[in-house]
C-alpha cells in the first residue's frame, strides 16, 4: 500500500500586524490582560479589500506546490479547510482551482474549524493510500478579522483570532516516510459552547412563512435580538473549552503513539493547534516534552483556526527544527467539539 508524504509546504500571513496595544483603541483591554490569558502578543489582519480567505490560501498553496517541485496542473485533488469562506457557497476549493488554472479536478471543502486541517490531512491520506490520487493539495486558511465583535463586549473572543493560511502537497510514496496514522473524533454534546449561531437554518423556528408579512419574515433572519445579544458573532465559553481541550489533546496524541508502538519521548516535534499558549504548555507538561520538541507561534499570529497547524508546521520546518526521519505529531481541538491527530515520519 502506498503512503502519503508531505512533498511541499507553504504559508502566507497578511502584512498588517495588530498588536495587543492596537486593540485598546476599540475595547477595554491591555497587553498584560491578553498575554496572561492567551500568550498572544500580536496577530495579522487581512486587508479589507482584495485579501480573502481564498487569496491567502492560494498564496500558501503556490509556495507549497513550488516546494514540491510541481506545477498546479500536477495536482489531482484539492481539500480546503476553513470556517471563514469567501462565500457561504460555493466553497473556496473551486476558487483555488479556477485561479491556479488547474485541470477539472475535484475540490472538497472541510468545515471542522480548528481541527479542519488535520481532518483534511486524514482525508487526503486515505485517497492516496487507495491509489485514487497521487498529488493532493491541502489548504487551511482563515480571515477572521471581518467577523469579530471589536468591542469590549466581544473582547474575550476577538483578542484571540487572526488571519493567515498554510498549505501542503501530499504525494504518494513507496518509502517508509510519510503519514503513519491519523485519528479523528467528535462530541457534539456541547456544540453551542464554541459556535457562531447565525446565520443558520436553526434560526427559523416560527413555522410556515405564509403566516407572516415581509417585515416579520425579515426580522426572523436579522432581528434586533440577534444584534443585541451578539448572536451574529462567534460565541465561546473559554473556560469550558480549556477544560475539554487539556483532556482531549493528550488523549488523541497518546492514541496516535499507541497505534504506532511509540512513547511521548519518541516525538521529535509536536505541532499543536494554536488555540491558547496555556493549553499548549499544559499539554507539553503532561507529555513531559522539553521546549525544543513543541512548536508554538500563537504569540505572533493568534489563533488562525484551520490555518494554525500548517502555519506552525511550515515555520518549524523552515527553521530547521524538523528534519528528515523525525517523528512529527500534529494535533488539534476545536469547535464541535472535534479533535484529531496525525503522526508523520518526516
């Protein structure tokens, strides 16, 4: 059976650097308050015009394809992970296919939020193992800045997120390098703890539209109550998410290690989803990993959800911290709840 290996990797972040002090212009917060709770010092925001989830994804993808020594026409399939697509539909995958002038290949969009990139890696791995595709482009890209509540009311969420993109090209290989295993999980019991409630079809619970006039129908979908209660912005119970994450992160990493007969000490580089520096540090402590075996860049970029793992993976590789033959573990936890891991022999 073929294995899938990362043949090329790329990243992109906007030029606009937004520091914690910059945010004090919009909300009652401080650099000390943000760093103490999240570890974040700054993040990037995309330009309001011209820079989108897709364009950032394309920039990262172009780098990954070039680093793989391929052309866009060599790609057999696209998987695009994001929670912030350019359009509600169609998804970003087809926009990448169009812009890069690829062949009429399949394009799949994944909506697993913070776990999206690792889920996408798992899906791509299965396609390659079965021989269906040889070169798959996997992108994680987010533009959060357009949809955050930049007021004191929304600060607990808004200070966390940033924009950016990362991408890899997976290719088929006969070597012992590549993806060793992937592990995916979900638990929707507490889905509303980390969610954006509207727009969503659940918002209409009033029955037959024929019973209402035009003004009443309009109010169903954009009511003053939605605005007043911040239901048009992301909602998060940070403490509840933290408590769940510090359990499921090490659990799913342990699952990957056990599946391959390895121990935490065998990990050469752990690349966790950059949700909160405190979570990463707690997981590191639980696994007894030294600082040089865990890569964090949330300090510079904030939480970029589906983009965070490939962004960190690229930087760790580019800095020479990941070498051929190393055991690399990717792990993520996020909205849903969903969580996942992938173990890779680089």
